[in-house]
C-alpha cells in the first residue's frame, strides 16, 4: 500500500498497529512531514520525499494507493492522478479522502488558505473529483460526500484501474 501525501505518518502508524503484515510506504512533498513521520514510524516503514506527479516507483507496483487530505495541495491533480494510476497494479484500488468544495464553508476555507499559504491549491467538488478520476483512467468510480459537522465537509473517492492497467 502506498500513502500519497502521508504527512506525519498517522495513517501508516494506524495501519501498522492494526495489520502488521500489510506493507505500507509513505511519500510526501514536504521534507518536514517526512521527518515527522520518520520520528513516529522508525526506520522499518519506507518513506520518501516525492511529488505526487512523479512517484519514485515502477509501474504496477502497488495493490492499493491511499491519499488523505492531500488532493487540495496538488498543483496539477490530473497529472498526479494519472501517476497514481500508473503505480497501481491492474485492478488496483485508490482510496482518496479530501476536503469537499460542494460545501460553502470548505470553498471559503480553501480561498482563505490560498491567500495565507500558497502551497494550498483548491478544494474540489465531488463532481470535479470524479471527472479527474475518469480522465486519469480510473473505472468503478464512486465519490461520496459527507458533512462532519456544521463546518467541515469531506468526500471519499473509491476507484480502480482497469484489468489491463490504466
């Protein structure tokens, strides 16, 4: 399993605790995040500084790719999603969760974050996310949106590459 935008390694730590036999690898564009993940996970979990647009792995290397709260950081999400499809094995699965611009509060937060910190790009709507997944060659797509509370809205996309790869 590859965690794209692994941040401080929270998901990988949880995965390792719940399923020690599952091999997880993390990549993040931020060296500071990778350093924090290394402190949390130790040397047993492979981590790398990497742009989602240029993953340092062979084609068809992973059964599953996950990404949590990273899509809105990607400068070119269409390119990054094609790259994710490239590293997935045929019929491999993507699980992606991110802010959902279907909700007004998330659109406002996205705008404010771009003003304050240029590393944030944009939150996307569930429809835009599905379109990006389709253009990247994913099949069996499902994008669900949901409110956490009055303010916070997320979406989770599940998708697969085709039987012969992307």
